């Protein structure tokens, strides 16, 4: 199975801060990496697909990039509504696997 | 508007069975793969199973292989997950999720609200 690691596991930041989360795959997965946002008590929501493509309707402050097996998710200017847990997901090979999540809250 | 509505969850004893349903609307159901993803209390997301749009290809996580069965009825726009030989470790919120391709892989662009399954004596 492809293992996905995420760092940090949690972070606290102020409104307006730039926030970055890293996801590393245990093997090459091309660009087959998606990012989801999950707010407490809610279903996950797709934010970015194929490493860097913004899902329709998602604010442009969210972005992603790939460098080999390392993927970075960035919020350029943190907003109060961005408080959530963020998950990466690979679909390059079965089983589909998710990272353990990064919890983002406000300082 | 795409909508996915799960039903069929609840409290079940270990060794018991359940059938979850996911009623889909707002898109051409047969054209898209579908998946089940679960989340144990306080834990992360775990992919459980996927099925192609036509229903002829299915995939399972090792943790549920041989115990869970995914299926779909394209005439009724409904996805199913049969859960047999349930264990305490299967306790979770179960989400159905639409893939953006006929294959069940790719990105999951729409999710249901989730349905709780609790396995307990």
C-alpha cells in the first residue's frame, strides 16, 4: 500500500497568515494527489485535485504543488472559515489512501 | 444540484449485518464511479470500497474484503454497501462519495452527509 504522511499534524495561525501543509507519498504517485477540507461534523470537501488544480468554486487562496513525492498545500491568507482538518489522498494505486490529516485552528 | 443521501445505518451487534444505501441525484449516475469512505470516531478518513459506473468493476480495502459487498442499481440511481460479519472496528461514519470518472478512482467531488454505524453488544 502507498503510505501518505502529513506534516504538521496540527498548527495554529493568525488570520492573514500563510499556512502550508506537506504530504509525502511512500512511492512515486505522479500527480495523483487530492486535498480535502473537513469541518467538524461535516463531510469532507474537495479543494484541489491532481496536485494543483483548484476545484470549481474553491477560493484562490488555496493552492497546491508537487515536487517528486512531496506535495505542498498552501493557504495564502488564512481566514476564520478555514479552521478545519485537511487531508491529502492518493489515487495512483489501490487501495486509495489518505494522509492522517492536519488540524488547522486560529491562534 | 448533486445530492447524495445515505441511509441504513444504526446500532448492530458484532457478527451482524447491515445494508447501507446512497440515493444519488443531480447527475447521470451510471456515468460515474462511486465509493464508500469511513471515519472512525475521532480518526481520519479510510477508503473502504469503490465501484465503476457500469458496476462491473469493484475494489475493496483489505480490512473489509470478504465481509463487505459494494453494488449499485443504475436504474434507481442508488449505491449500496452490504456489511457482513461486523466487528467493533467497523464502527464509523460511512460516507458515499462520487468519483469524477467512470472508474471509481480519481478525485471525489461530491460526498454524502454520512451515516453512522455502531457495532456494539
